C-alpha cells in the first residue's frame, strides 16, 4: 500500500462513493416507485423526507419527480459511425475523439471541455460495460430498447453489439447527456 500514489487512493475513494451513491439512488428510486405501503426497504427505514404519504396521494395529490431541463438540440452537430450504424447529436463545442480499443472494447469519447471528464460510449459484442449488479429500468429510445441506470448510464443493443453510454463524473452535463442519448439512432 505504500507504493500507491495519493491520486490513485483519491480516485479509488471517489469511485467507491460514486458506485455506492448510484446503488443507493437506484434503490431509493425503486422504493419510491413501488406499491409497498410501508416506508421500509428491507430492514432500512427511509428518512422522513423520502417517505411517501399514501394518504395524501389517495386524496388526489400527486407526487411528481423533478424533470430535467429541456435541451434544444437544433444547433447541435451530428455524428455518424458507418462501422456500427450509430448516429447521434452532440453540442457544437464538444469534440468527438477517435475510436480507441481498450480491454477488448471499442471506446468513443466525447470531450465536453477542460473542466469536465469525457463522456464515453463503449461498444462490445459480449455485453454492456459496468452494468454488473445494477438495476436498470427499460425504456424505448427511437424504437430501440434501452436500459437506463439513474439517467447516468444507458445501454442499447443493436446488430449483435452492446452500446454503453456513460456520463462518468460530468454529472452537471446530465441534461446534455440525456439529450444526446435520446437522439441516438441505428441504421
């Protein structure tokens, strides 16, 4: 352990926090969307601010989750990859970097600028990247079945390939990331 740099230790700690946070967010979201009449999830009682008042809901009050801001993509650039038949729109100030090979995956990176971590699209014939142990919800994106983990990690399958869209640590770009993912089309 003495040979591990402080940067590596910090990365491991931050990565662990992100994984735990994503897991807890998904579990709380599952709880809120469930029909369970109690405010318990397993043996854990949810904090009062996360509890659902079923009595209020039955009196005609509706609890609505906050919506992400709508993003206008009319001025965005388009990207198309002939090899994979993948296309999408992205903000004009972002850069699409050349496809790289990493650990048997093709990785396409979008560089949103120096103060952000690159957004990545992983392509693999054998499975989604980083979905192990997560509970995604299904949705339809332009006629393609998609798996969604907290609007931060999406998976789509087309022509035998698995596509994983990963926002990484650039959480403040979530509206743009979601607009990009929802613009994806396959030929």
